[in-house]
C-alpha cells in the first residue's frame, strides 16, 4: 500500500549547500522530518551542481519519512550560464548586454519542457526566448520556427 | 547565525520570480520559496547588505517598483520535533546510540549518549552506521584520532570508548561545535578535544587515524591535507558519498599514497577504509 502523504514542500536550494537554516529547517522540522538526513541526501545528490539553484519537491509521509525530486536549474539561471552573464541588463529593452543562440534556447527549452507546461518544443522555446528578452539577453539569428 | 527572509510581492509573476532568483543567488541568498503571491529569499544575516540588494533591484528595469519586506528569523533548533522522539540505534549488536530520554531494555558493550540539537550523527543515517561498523573492526587503542566534520561528535566518543589516547573533533558549523561540547559532557568524555574550524586547522598536525564522514567534494578537496597528517600504515576512514562516487575517491586517495583496506555499503551509500602506504 502506498504511504500516506502528509505534505509537499517546494523549495529552491543551492546544489550541495542545503543546511538546516530557514527555509529548509522550519519547512521540514515542523513536519517532524529529520532535517539533517534530508540535507545529507540532498547535498550528496546535487554535488555535481555546487552553488547552482535547483528546484526541489519534497514529499513528506505520515511516518515522517520523505523523498524528493531535484529538477534542473530555472530557465533564467540557465540563460545566465549560456550567456556567460554575471548580471542582467540595466535596461532590458534597450541596452543588450549579452546574447545566446537559438541552439542554447532549444537546449534549455528541452531541459525545462516538463516544468513549462508546454506540449510543443516551439512553445517552450518562445517562453525561454521571452525570459531572455526580459533579462536583456539577445537571442541571435532568426527563430527556427 | 540568524537568517533573514526577504519577501517580494510578485503576484504570481513567474518570469519575474525566476529572474530575481537568478540575480539574488549571486548575492549570497542561498534558498528560495515561492508562494502564491510572494517570493521569499533567504540569506545568512552576516552576508546581508541592503545596498547590494538595492543594486540588484536597479539592474533590471523589470524590477522597478518592486516592494519587499525583511524579517529576521531567530536561530533555533528546527529539528527539535524529530529529536524529541527518535529511536535509539544499535550497530552490529555492539554499540548503541541513545538520547538521554531513552530507557534501554538491554545493555550493549558500548553505549553512546547523543542529544543531536540540529547536528548530524545519531546513527540513523547509513553513513554514520557504516562508519561505526568499520570502526568497531579497527584497532584504535592508544591511537591519536581525528574526527573531521564531527557533527554531534558521535565518532569521536566511540573512538574514546575504543581506547584511543587522544581525539580531536572538528567542525566548521557552530551548532555542531556547541553540540559536540554538550555531548562530551553527556558521555563523560575526557579525551575528546572539540574545535571549531575547517581543514586548514590540520596543517602541521599529526594523527594515527582520521575519520571523515563529510561529502564527496570536500573529501576530494581535502585529501592532501589528510594525507599530510598521516604516516606509514595510518588509516583514513571516509564516508558521506554514494557507492557510484567510490572510484573517484579511490583514485584521489591513491594519488596521495593510500591503498584500500576495506569497503562497505548500505543502500546507495559507501564507506572506505584506506591505509597510508
């Protein structure tokens, strides 16, 4: 029989850097979960992406056990990486500070498809390109769709 | 150290939330929580500088007019609820780890009392159990032992019970440092010296045995420091990493003159006993 779920917690934590401070501590501690065990497990699983923001969905069960799913970094974080951008543009619609290619956009869109609620890759790419524009990042070339 | 919760009223603007997270994560904010209306960003108070936050908000005109509130969250033991009711752990039928409130029905050759107070090392995690299992098979009599990243200090107190002459327990986390001191008193320990510090503290020191249940990246990074503290036939016992990461650690250990003496596994976790050649 499936275990009874008592809570779902959604957080975004830096890879390899979970610690019992807020928000991890209060969110898990209030449900009687052993926070230290979560931190050990999360940090071991995310050690290949140290310091990178990673969305995590934690399921807490009635017996105080837990499991969790770690997702890939948010679109904006991936765009910054692809553009090798330290920080975004001061004026996103006028002064473009960096650029990415449509290949970068496609790669990020494919990676984030499950989280973007899109059925077609073209829709996901449009969303990624839209985020890039909001960040002051130019997408080079013509859209491939 | 207290944390600050900086809440931004975003009214479900997902793109704005993502961009803000990407920017703030480069400014020492380490975790985020999205609610229906707000983005809550968390930062260790000692790293917070409101001027830097204002600069971030001025970077992108998308952030114009964004309001935020700052709330200080006091430092407390968030793990208290679990710690009030955890079960004692018995390893290899020889060592029991219990809290002061536990009444045991039978006795064991080695009894350790641990009140964890938001520190790692109660024996419930596979890596602690693996370390203890391996330690029980080692000869620590009259040895000079280091427990690196000691957490509750559980391994250091076990080393003392196993006859080690001198034990140093180090952690870079303040909670762990004070918790090890509390547990030292609970275990009537006389030979464990607790220190607050990191691997740099090891420079120039010597040990016969090093115990390190940390994580893959730190173990790899600090392997040379451990190697420098040990001489021929001394032992290094490591855990805190997955079985799949073992080859990477073994390769690094060999680079610094270690050979494998033993390896043990529990579920996905691994523990390696290495000897200095």
